[in-house]
């Protein structure tokens, strides 16, 4: 048994347990506790040792260190991968294969992030079918190059020309860089002289389509049409916004400022009113366009391909109809697409400054519309009387027939009544002309670029009335040509009329009406007074009923809301 005491210099002392070598009494190694207000410190000889001492190692949570941006601390992920770089690339960070990489620099705002975003930009190929357009082709190309949204390519397809159209257009050929508010844009102009082309404008359009069928949209522009600066931008924005749209037409009018001559100005003013009425009717019908006119319209190439497939065609336009744009519009609608008119895009088209030219153009248009409307098969053209795009055409034809009936019967009854002193004036007959003048005035005020000539044309009544008789003559010629089944080349007739070729065809309806009037006068004089009175007794009430219905229709248009549209 070991004793707890051992002998010492001063007698027996309590034994101390044996300590490891180098260990000293804590009381001898550490300083006395600090006084109040003083900080405790280890003994001087143990300060260094205390700094080196570490507690027993325990599994510690790794701590993420803030990356040093711009100093190569991060490793860029491989192309097309969202996996983060390995941990060795940024020491101290816990990384997994699913961590996202930070950008090189924080974006100042959301817009700066979108600047580097890659998005699809639609492409537009422009096709300009040109005939003898030496006077206008330079302005047309210049108008396209000055657009806020410049077409990606411009193809001028010249056919059957006999003037300097090719030489003038070639001055613009080549690449062009255009700086607009939408940024720097690039386009290139190509001029194609395809020589003799039996299919005329249809052939030129199909030639151009083959050049731009890989683009998203085809912009068709006539060789005498200039557009407002943002027209292409407006058409593209709406077309891109709705994939159901197969084509969109601009609002057409005629710039009458360069027109010289009294007859030419009067004809142009009448055509401006005619365009305005047609455009407004389409705008008020939900902006559903009956005809995507070739003057300035944009087409979805996807819709054109669907039309070709549905109708077993090798090209979008066919020469079956006198009005190739009307037929294509029907086909696009039948393929399930929308045909629209833009409320913002505007274009100035070429007008007819001579009676012969205007007559040839209107007869061609009306004849082609009748072919599409009338039931039955005529060659390769099949009538579609119930097609929704032809409802407005039916209304136009019925309206012209009513105008013809009211005017001819009124003049006939008036002359017949005066011949036997049976005419009695009634102020009620002043209401229809007054409503007509008011309607024409409101139409003039609805024009975007209305002028004093448009207003005078409306309120003076006689200029508009004479112009209506001109349109009635076109109506008569078109229907007589269709019903007689006479085959003529209306394209060639229009081209010859525009050149000023000699022809009296546009006077034929008036000559026929004069002959009919003389014959009716002779027959009237052969009738006895009782028969004459009976005819007048029946004729005036019938005319009155038709006139009342026509006046009510005009009054409805007069008070109809235009919904803010300007044409």
C-alpha cells in the first residue's frame, strides 16, 4: 500500500501525483485573475503556444466564399449546358452539376439583359411587277428604301416593257444600308427584265414569288404605288401578331397634287371618293378585306403555299381571272386564313386621268368580279356566289343597278309627264339629292388627306352625279360583255387605253341610251292619253318606293359610326 505522505526537507509532506514531463503547475504558469475592468490575458510564456493551439478537429460545414468577379474565379460552362464548373475552379464554394453560372456582370436593368437575347426576326421579300413604269418606278423604289422597316430584298420584275423602266430601276440595284429609328437595316435591290411575258402581271408576280418563297412574307407593290413611311412596319407588325392572317392590304388613295387639267382632276377626285367608300366599308366590316389589292399588300408565304396545295396550283397567282388579286383573296379565305385591311398603313396608287383609261380599268375589274360571282363554270374559273368575300361585290352590283333604274326611270317619267302637262312638283323629291350630298360630304371628311376639291365634289352634287353616270356606263358595258360571252383581252384593252389608243367604246352606253330614249319618245307619242296616264299612274309610285328604300340606305350610312377610322 502506498503512503500518501513522503519525507521532505521540512518533514513529511503530502505526496503529489506524478505529472507528465514538461507539465508545470497551472498556478505557476498563469497570471492571477484580472482585476475588475481589466481583460484577462494568458501568461507571457504561453501566449505563442495559445495562438498555435486549436481545438480538436470536428467535421465543419464548408463555407462559401464570395467570388471575385472578373478575376477568373469562375469557369464558363460548356456550350449548351447549364452545369456549373467543377469545385476546383472556385475554391471554397460548394458546387454541383446543377448549379447555375452567374453572368460576367450584373445587368443594370431588365432591358440590358434583353439586348443580348437572340429572337427571330421575320423576313420580307418585296416584288414589284412593272410594265411601262418609267415615270414612276424611281419614286416607288425610293419610297421602299425610305421605309422605317425596309424589306429585306426588293425584286423589280419588268415584263413586256417598251420604255426605260429597266434602265431607271437599275440605278437603284445593289445593296443598301438604311439607318432608321428601328436600327441599321440592310436590303438589296435586284432588277429582272423577263422580256415577253404572255401572262403579263400574273407571270411577273409568280416569277417574283419564286425568288422570295423562302421569306416569311411577300410584299406586293405595283409599279406606280408609293407608300407612307411606316406602311411596311404597320403591315408586318399586324401580320406577325396573328398567325391566322393570310394577307393584309393597305388603305389606298390617290395623290392628286401632281395632276394637271380640269378633266383629269375631276376624274381623280371621283376615284378618291370611290376608294374611300370601298376602304371604309371594309374597315367597318371588322376590317375584313374583300380584295387584297396588288397595289400594296403583304402576304404570308405559308398561306400562299397552302393555297397552292389546296388548289393544285404551281404558283399562287393564276391567269384564269381578269382580277388575279380578287381570285387569290378568295382562295386565301377558303384556305382558312384571314384577309384584313390595315387601319394605319397607307399608300398612294396610280389613278386614271383619261375617260378611256378609267373605263378600261373599271370594265376589267367589274367583268372579273362578275365572273367570280356568277354561278357556273366558265373555263377554269368557277363562280362562287356565296363566298363571304363576295358579299360586298354583290352589294356594289345591286347598288349600281338601283342607281341605273332610279335615274333612267325618273328622267323618263319626268319627260313623259311634262309632255302631257301632268307633272306636279313635290318637295319630297329634294330629300334624296340632299341625303346623297350629305353622305358624299361626310365621306370627304373621312379622308385622311381631304382637300377643298374633295369637299366641292361632294356638296356641289353635279360633279358627283356626272361621275355616277360614268360608273353606270362601266356597269352596263361589263354586264353586256359578260352576258354576250364575248371573249376579249381586257388587259390589252386597258394597256391600249392608257397609251391613248383611239377607241369609242367608253361612249357606247351613252349612245345606246340616247337611241333607246329616241325610240321610247316615238312610242310614247303613238299612245293614247288614257294609256299614257295609266303608265304615269303606275310608274311614279313604283319609282317612289325604290327611291325611298335607296334613301333609307343612304341615311343609314350617313349616320353610321365610323369608329374613328380615317381613309
